[in-house]
């Protein structure tokens, strides 16, 4: 899934490098909607996987990518409590609260 997102980002980046068309004007940042496969370690030591919709921000000058992280009250109350852009690392990982201590 990350490879597909990276390919889409690269295609978008290539389009942003051009002179533009009537339907697209290059700019510094591009926002895209996509989906990611999220893996979690369960309490029993197994793995769980789910697909989550996401919004990605691409810096067309540097190639850096961020993932929009939202904190909501819950399914019954989707009020957004906070929203932050978490930088996606070259490995495809991201840390909503910043990288772990000693990490990049």
C-alpha cells in the first residue's frame, strides 16, 4: 500500500514539475486523499490490520510527505479535538506524536 502511495506521489510530483495545464496549476503543496493499511500488535501478540482513509500533503519542492492525524471524540461524536501533520519517513512510517527518543 505504501508503494502505491509513493508511486501516486511521484506521479503527482512529476505533474507539478511541468508548466501546468488548464485543469492543474503547480503549487508548493499538493493534498491527496488515499488509504493506508495500518498494522497493530494486539495484546495477545498477534497482528491486526485495517484500512484507514487519509489525507496526505506533498511538498513539491522537497518531496517530503505528511499525513494528517485527527483526534476525534468517537464514532457517535466525530468532533475533531486536534489535527496535526505527521511527517512520513522514507521507510513509510509516521509518528503522530513525533519520533521516538533517539529516532529521526
